[in-house]
DNA sequence: ATGATAGATTGACGGATGTCGATGTGACGA
DNA sequence: TCGTCACATCGACATCCGTCAATCTATCAT
C-alpha cells in the first residue's frame, strides 16, 4: 500500500481558514485500526449500559451488573474485559470483588460517548 | 445538574465536586441500542478512513475510494451504505457518480470521532 | 439503439462476536 | 480444613460482519 503524499502521522491542527476541511489530513492505517478498536468496544448496547452505570455511580462491582443488564455472570465478565482492554475502564480487585471505574483521563471521552446526541 | 446539548468540544471539565457522577443517570435500552448502532458504524478501519477522506476533502466520489482503501468496488459500496444508514454521511448522485459528504449537522461529531485522542 | 461506465445488489465464504453452561481460581468465613 | 462466594476461563453454538466475484441497474457517449 503506497502513500503518495507524505502524510504520515500529521496531528490534527486547528484550521481557522475559510472553507477549512473538517480534518487536516486523512488518518493513517495505524490510527484507523486503533480508533476502530476503541469504537468496537462501544458498539454493543450491553457495554454502553455498563459504561453508563459506572459513569453514573463512579464505581460498580461486577456482581451489580448481572441484574440490571440481565446477562449471565460469564457474559458480564466478557464485556468488562473488552471495555478494560479498550482502555475505557479499570478494575480494582478488593477481596473477592472487583470494582470498576472509568479509567483516569478518559472521563471526558466517556461522557461524550454516552451523551452523543444528534448534534 | 442537567446536561445540555453541549457536545461542542470534548473538553475536560474538571470534577471538583466530591463524588460527582460522570452522567446523571444510566441510559435506557433504546438509547443504548441507538448509540451502539452509531458506534458499530465507526468500528471498522476502512469506514474510518472513508470518513477521514470525506472530512478532509469535503466531498469524495465513490470511485475515488477504491484506490486509497485498496478495496473492491462492492466493498466500498457496502461501507458507504453503512455510514449513510448510520446517519453520518450523505450521498449526492450526479449523473453516474455519487459524491459523499459528512451529513449536515454531524460535522462536529465526525471531527470528534476522527480526532478522539486520550482526552 | 448500442456499448461503456459508475454504482448497487446478490450469493457465498471465512472469521469475528455475543451468549451461556460448565469448570477453574482465589478469597473469605465457619 | 472445608465450603462458599465472586469472578475468570473454557467450550460450544448461533449469529453477525467484512470481503469479493458475478450480476443487475441506471446513466452517458456515440
């Protein structure tokens, strides 16, 4: 796959010009793959409800997911794992319980994700 | 604290309050399903590159996707359809060509999606 | 009309994903 | 020590998804 123009990893720079494009340059393959992985983690209603439960309470125990989500315990574990591997939540094991919270530094992103209305 | 439609910039509003939740309440099933559909459309590197190509150029013909994406014409058509059904792009048929643009009103969302770094 | 072109649709294939029962692994309590 | 509880992992299954060759549809040029 060739890259005719030398647009390797150009960061998003503010263009205040008239008729400025939405983005300065198309993203490269690595960035696209990385972003796709993040959004894939958000592409499931169960995981979105998980995120919103965590975001609303600040901290949620794994056991407290089973009832509101109406999913089995292995399924809940599966989804928390995916969210954690996507870098969106962190698990804090205290005794037999694991408490989940939004990863530090990602609160703004998560809030934006959950509030993304048609605007 | 109500959350207005303030999804302009994903900005880090410091949570100085003690124990302030990220969101007021967990999202309901319908909202979760709707959001999941949107993010599912973004969960593919080919579609993200498409979006970035459109966002960078303002308007892209379907035929101009085949080469930079290194995908067959049916595959390109498949992906444009998914992005359109997700309400992210619109196709403008002029003669034999279809020109794609970011849907009006979704520019901010798309810009945020493509520039979603860890902040 | 005829042929050429841009794009959509169909059908098929392999791989990824969501789900749950069964089982494994630690941690707590009696 | 033994049993229980919380969670992770495994195995299996059905479904969904990305991909392309073949084909169909609509449009343009001659």
